[in-house]
C-alpha cells in the first residue's frame, strides 16, 4: 500500500483560523511528524508559493495560485485548492491531505487508508453538522440557500484529513468538481466540498468528529475527547482541553485501581 501525504502552505507567515500560536513549531508541524509516526514510509509533497527549507525527502512544488494575493483569504483559498489538487495529482495508491495544524494522537489513524480503500474518499464531519449552519456562519462562504436543493439540511464536512483512493473514479469526479467550483467561485472549501458531493451524487465515507477534534464551542462530547484520533490544534483551546481530559481520565483510573486493591 503506497501512501502520499499532501500538505499546502501559502503566504509568508503561518496563520491559523482557530487563533492558536504555532510559531514555535516548524511550518509543517505537528502534522508532518505525527503523520510519519503512523506511516513512516509515506511520501510527502508540499505545495507552496514560498521558499521553505525542508528535509530533502519532501517534494516541494512551488506554484502560483490564481487567487488574488492581496485578499485577506488568499492563503486559505490557495490551501483549499491545492490540498485537493495534490490528491488528484498523486501517483501513489492512496493520498491523504492534511492541514499543518493537526496533531495525530492515536495509532488508529492508520485506518484512514483502509477506509479510503473501501469508499474511495473519506473526510471528517464538520462539528457544525449541517451545510446551512457552516455555509451561513463559516468564513468566506459562497453558500446560497436558494441554490441548495437540500435547503441546507445536508451534511457539512471538514477539509482535514481527507483520504483518497487515486483509482476510484467516482471519488475522482467529486474532487474534480470541487476544483471547478472553487476556481470559478473562490470561497470556503467545506461549502464547495458539500456542493460537489451533492452535484456528483456520490457519498464518501464520513469520518466521526474524533478524526478532527475542534473547539467544543461547536460540538462537545466526552466520547470525542476520550476517543480522539486527530486534534485540530489550530483551534487555540483544543490541545489544552484534550490534555486536561486525558489527565482526568488517567487519575480516575488510578483511583479505581487503588480502591480495587484495598
């Protein structure tokens, strides 16, 4: 099973929509290092408009995105375009695109390749759950309810991680449709993804919230934190809460063991 990790970083400085300060980390981390722990033999390709010094084993593709560089959403739009472009242009059996502010915290992440093998495409549920909600309050949205045959009731998706079986024709159609939409009408990636899935009429595997743990302000559950697979630590509160939940769980287990042996 050959696997490629697709990363994309644009603009001179690192920006995260969730407000976290990750300046102490190299630009592709924590995603790169935590991914390589799961898939140590995976190839890595970075799409960027910058000169970034990296390990020679990482393929760097310097590109010139067609989005307006002076716009405040340039980096996000370029990222949303090239993470899918990279999937479509991968020569490996499976390609997985991720934002650089993701921390994999469970070895169960390895199942993502098997899910892509079965379904062709796998991507996480958006904690806002419905397209109407994400399309209405999400940044840079092009969503128009009058154009939506589901009246906003369909699923909303997150854009990291996305796993793609490169030989799956229906999944490829969805990703190609996505690139057309975001090229012709630049805007929020998750909205274009939801509309592309509806347009093609193909349902990918929807990964539970544990695959992209976001701020609990949108969706919160003890099962999300206890069974977390990948943390979106670009959201400033996620890593802190996960560490606290993990500490409390371990403390409870110690108390239970102590009582058991008394």
